[in-house]
């Protein structure tokens, strides 16, 4: 099992896994308990059916913000929901949680009805009114389930209509961009402990790319002076490409220089300029494995606008308007476990064109899980992801705008040409702009629609129906008394 080797010892890993599993199970039981209690207070079948999806989305959304593992701890699936992936820019992963909860509510109701079977009353002649009420309630419940299934089915239609193929590389509506991932192989360098020189030599082979990404913690620096000197060497030796350098560094506190800390970061180095375009430090550390030995950052990712001149064979006036004759691409970044956190790019004021994702996972299963998380974060904000995982058996690739497949598994550098939408769409997606809270409020409004309809119907049901039923019983008793026909069975009390 890959999780057994995630921490220092298998015993520690097992303890953490048991703790996480227990907490997740308790949360699920809590959702079911709250759903049962709330449904007892609701008169509307629609509200009874939709309250569970709302609770499911609410609690798991809260867990994703509170848990150090983010959405990795969520029970809602992240794969096999391709029919609903188009919803991510609008409602985010919280919307997918609601859909999962809605299907669970519908299927559990159908299974319960099949298991219990139809209601049968032995005292049929005297329970006509009760059967009538039960049948009416069953019809309303069945109708609510049919409406919800129909709604869930309608949500799948755009997945069959929208174009899900990758963007063309050469097109009037795209900007061709060459990206690369640097993972030096043992076959070439004959050692496992890779150093700065190895990554620079490997990057030279991909220098024709516009932007090159190194995996998480590719190199380590003793202090800021060594780091800045390395940036100078990278910018001069890899002179044609932007290089996204992921590193670990030791730094001292300003108030107490004797105290040293270690952190993971990423710097984007432009050609022939040692000053980074931006530097980002990892915000979410792996519990125990990293949290005890490293420090995290609270600074959200920044955005850098990379200007692309006309490539060979293009007339600059056809490539872009004056005066710069360049096309902009907004670049941002996050590091490995940061992608499991909800809304990691919420602070950005515009839509990113390219998202850099350096990673280092310890097993292919974990690598695939993080790859899926990173893809979903890119879809939520409408950007293209460049993922470079330098871990053992890690998966790397490009995702977004129709690209979904892994480019490479394991070590070895690669380069790929992709298309970025042009003109650049800077307006943020709905979910990136509003976040989870408005989405959750909308789900409870959906629940409230059924409650409002039930309230309008309550006075007539609670007053007229009981009185009408009592009147029918009195008339029937009077007729039998006059005919001298005693009751064979006592009246229903």
C-alpha cells in the first residue's frame, strides 16, 4: 500500500490513516443523522429529497477548508464525473458534491421503496382515507424523485454538445506555446542525487520551449546568497526560455538570525535576467512528513504576464497589434499539495492562462490523485495546467481546454506544444469570482422552494382534510345504526 510509506515509519502512517478514516466516517454518519432529523421536520417531499445533497456539500466543503489534506479527504469522487465537469467553472467542486449527494438521495429512496414493497392494509374497508393519504404522499415523493433525476439528467446534456477536443496549436483563435518538464533520468546521469548542474544541462536540451518547469524541490540552497547565484547561472546558461525553478532553501528569521527554517518555493526566471518574475512558497505541507521539518507560507500566488513575440514564419503585424506586437500569457503557480486545497487561486484578479504545478509524490497512486486534483483546480479557474511530478512513478502532463491525458509517467524530460486561447480571456470564471458560499446558499434556496410550496398547501390539508374525514365517519356510523347493522370492526381511532 503506497500510504504505508508516506511518513517515517509504517506504524505512524497506519495511525494517521486510521485517524483520517475514523474522522471521515464520523462526518458521513453525522450528515446522515442530521438529514434524518431535519427530514422529520419537513413536509415537502422535494425538500426532504434535496436537503441531503445540500448537507453533503456543506459539510464536505467545510472539511476541505479545515483538513490539511484539503479535498483529498473528501468522499465525493473526482473521477468518473466527466459528464458534470463542464459545471466546474460555475459551481466548482461544491457543485459536484451536491450532484453526488443528489444521486445518493435518489438511489437510496428507490432502493428503500423496493426493499419495503408496497404498503398493504388488512383493514382495507375502514382505511380508505388512510390509503388515499398514503397514496397521495407516495405520488408526491415519486414525483419529486422524478423531477430530481430529470434535473440531474439535464445537467449531462452540455457534456455531449460542448466541444471537448484540445485547442488547435496553429489557429487564429489560439497562441502556440511550447512547454517542457525537466526530470533528469538515471540512465543519462548515472546517479539519483541530482544537483543544480544536472537540471541546467537537462534544461538546455529543452531551451527551444517558451517555459520550462522543474519538479518540486528539484535543488536545495543553504541560504539566499547561494539561491541568487544559482538564479544568475540559470538565466545565463538557459538563455531562450523562461525557467520555473522549484527549490528548497534554508532561511533565517529577521528578528533572530540564529534560528534557521526550511521551506519549499518556486521562482520564475526570465532569459538573461537573474531577478525572478515572481517567487511563490508552498502553503500546505504534508502533515508530519513536512509539517515538522518545514515552514509554510501564507502568501497567495502572484501572476506574471509573459509577452510572446511573433514566432519564425509569422509577420509581426499579423501576430499582434502595435506597439508591442506581442501576445500576453498570464502565468501563475502553486506547489503539489496546494492544489488539493479549495480555491487556491481565489485571490487572483483575472483568469490565469497557464498554471505551473511542480510536484513530488511518493507513489504512482498518490501522483494520480494529485494530478486529478490539479486538473480540477485548473478547470475551475479556466486555465491550462503544466504539471511536473518528479516523484517515483510520478505522472506529468498538460491539462485544460480539452487536454486531460497524462503525458509521461516516471523520469525523463519532455516538451510539448499546446494552444492557449487568443485573445486572452482575463475575466474570471463565476466560481473563481464568488467562491463556495454563494453556491451553498443557492443549494439551500433549492431546498426552500419545496418548503415554500408545502407551506402554501398546509392550511388546506391540516384543517379541511381531517374535518372532512371525521364527517364521513359520522355519517357512515349513523347509516349503520339506522339499518341495525352493527360494526364488524371498531372504527379507527
